C-alpha cells in the first residue's frame, strides 16, 4: 500500500517467484514444530481485520504484527507492483513476514500501480487476461490466499473496464480466493454513479476496501486525519451501492505534522500522543496537537470501530507501520471472537 513512507525493495523477476516460494516452503518444512505458537483462530463469521504493511516492515511494525496476529484475518504486505504489458515486479518477501504465515497468517499481498499503468492495461483485453493468469501462478507459488488491488487515481473512463478485469480475475483465481479492491472515500452520489470505481459491479467478484482517511493530509491545511463525521458519511454513501457484507472500511491510526516549508509529514501515535493534552485525546474527531499537527486518538479510533460493528460490514483494515496505540488492539472488533458477525 502506497503512502508517504518510502520503501526500498529488492526486485525479483517474475520467473523467480516459484523458486523463492519453494525455498521458503522448504525452510518451513525443515523447521521445528511450531504448533505451540499458533495464534488462536478468529471464529468463522466474525468481521475481517486486514492488516496492510510495507514491503519490508519496520521492526516496530513487525513487533505489532507478531503480537496481535490472532486479531489479524488477512495480512497484506506491499509485494507486487504493476509493470507494462500486463506484468508485475515482485518485491522479495521479508523473512519475518514468511514466519508469520507459518504461524497461521493468511497472506493476501498488495498489487500496487505506482506508475499509473492501469489505464493501458484495462483497455487491452488480452493483456488483462494475461495479467490475471500470471497473478494466479504467482499467488499459488507464494501460498497466498488472494490479492489486494491498490490501483489509485483511475480515470472515470476506466470504470467499466476495471470492473470487467476484476470479474476476469475472479474467474481465474476461483471462488475461494480473496480479492480486495481499494477505492477512495466517496461521499456523493455523483462519485458513486460517475467515478472510476463502480462499487456495485466491483462488490460482486471482490470485497471493496474504502480508504476512509486523509480528510486532511499533505495537500490540505491542518485538520483531522478522518473525523467521525467524515468517516460515517463515507460509510453511508458506500452502502448505497455495495452490500455491507462486501465492504471493508480503512481505519487510520496515525497523524500528520504540517510545516510551512515541507508540507505534511506522517507521524505515529507514539510520537504525537505525549504532545497532546488529555482533553484533546478525548475528542471524537481526533486530537489536535499544537497548531500544526493532528493525530487519531484512542477515542476516535474506538468510535470508528464501534460504527463498523454496528453497521455490520465485512470488516476493517488497519495500516500497520508501528507506533500504533496498544489500546487499538483491545477494541472489541479487533479481539478474536469480538464484534457481531457481518450480515450475509
């Protein structure tokens, strides 16, 4: 998943994916029995918790992922990047992430489009189908359960073609694979009906992950990352087009610090909480820190998770970078067995 953080990854040609996966499998087969460390499984039917993370997560992010693995339904590292002609780069997996899958994590890597190549791909039917085939081969080699398509900034002209590709990918991967499609926050009927992302069509073959954050961010004046009103309004609009059982909502757990010269820089809750007042941290829309910073507080995260549980959507997604408040993982929706099952 792309963001302000820069990831430095070793790129591996597609043809080596199977060899790498075989090496990981061989290492896992020779390892000692780890059944004592397996996480407690989340009961069937409980809301999904999808954890997005960088190609090579920081030590803090890895620690958080490891400590809360039993709360995570799907683990989504940023391993794949779209390339010309229906191909993609594979960013070599982190050994620790492979260890998490050995402990029971369900791997659903991200295929991003950082160079905005999706337009050419979607307009070419044979190229789309080749990509679906290649993805199927790569995901099987990785032992992955599916894929997250993180294709940002698509043009409205690609609306029908994108939905067609996701349907083609479903046919190729089969009915049991997890397909998750990220979409921007939508708050108007105009965006629903005429934007690049046809939620009704996308939700049939896939789940829709709404990136419901950055109400304020690098291109705005200081303000909440995602106020509760913004988050609820986005959810209400999305549910007009997509079944609640097919919707995941992104829950931010970070902050921004603005400066007059460098714009906004991302900051963790661990960095900003000590600078905020107790009153600010109790606000439902996030905590203002001084004049030039805002951060999602425990209270604002809690209210978003409660809203998701009451709406009975499919689940939520967290971007795990490290530095998240420990209180986040104690919320009922994130505790194994907590939260109401989403409607079907």
